[in-house]
């Protein structure tokens, strides 16, 4: 009987210990929905595109603007360089607008302390809080990489979202239907993007590849669209060995020579 009680108590103790360990691990483990801390630098605010990204709802992380960054913008705004002064004032306006965006969590991070360079302060903050630096400064991003600190660049975002084809590029497509306006034809790229081609209605539905040249790219909230024209046909190269025409005078001179 005593042996049975000992075994029962041991089983209860083991089960309780397992539950305690699992609960502790659950509380200590980072949640999948935990938001990153994004530390914004001076170049990002002066660039201004972060405001559009935030208003569109793509900034789901915790955006922190260090007070040292605001202080640097203030110094530049009071400086003698007119170009930097204008950009710094624009950056301050962007910071103020960011705080009012309802779809983003933005706050001024009070980091007043040692008077160190702003870039060094950003690196220290990102390392201390396991955060990410949001910057348009290519060199700062490189330094962050050497320190094993994550950095993201809005320029890379813009590069990734830009159209695969730019005005002046050429491509062979099939005109699948007539356009809304007279003489226009409609084609589609591999990703489904609609291309409106001027003077291409005659090729609609003929299952024929025609070469087009992109003219304009249009991006709207509903999607993207491209406009193009028919590419000019390639001109055949003139043969270099074409015999020259002989005039009457040249013929007479050749007869005299004989």
C-alpha cells in the first residue's frame, strides 16, 4: 500500500512539474505576433516616402523616431546650407505627420544621453532592443550588417515594386482584343498586366506576335497598366558591295582608255 502511494505521488509530481515547465516556456517564448522595433534615421524622414507607406497600412511594426534624430534635423534646419535646411524642415514635417497616422504605431523615443553621432546611437539602440534600423543611407546599412544588425531600406522596396519594363523597352506580345479607343489593341504581360497598344487593333485575335515599345507606365490603387506603340520595323542594312552606277562621262573615259 505504501509503495502504491509513493508511485502515485511521484506520478502527480512529475505531471505537475511538466505542466509548470511548459507554462514557463510559453510565457518566455516570443509570440509570432510580436512587433519589431523600427528605429527611423534622419535620411528616411528627409526622403518622406515612409509617410506614404505608413498611410497605406504597411507599417505594422512599432516605429520609433529617436529624439537624437529629431535633434539632428533641428540642427540642420537651423544651418546655413539652404538645401539641407529645406530637406530637414521637410523631415520634421514628415515626423509630425507620422505621429498622426492611425494605421501605424509611431512615437518619439526619448534617448537623450551621451552626445554621440546619430548613426552610432541608432546602431546602439537597435542592438540593445533587438530592433531594426529603417534607413536610406547605404553606408549605414552596410555598417549595420557588419554588426549583425538588421536594416531595411525604402529604396530597396521601391526597386522591388517598380515595373519590370520601362519606357523604351521592347517586347513581342499577342494582341488579344481591341481597345476602348479607336485603333487601339490590348495585350497582357505574363503577370496579367494589361498593355494598351496604339494602332494595333488590326492584329486583334490573329494569334500573331508583334513587337511593341513601351511608352508609359500607370500605377493606380486598382492596379497597374502600361501603354505602348508598335515598334518601328528594323531597316535592312545596305550591302557594301553594291556596284556603283557609271555615268555617260565615265563610260566615254573608259572607252578612250581602251
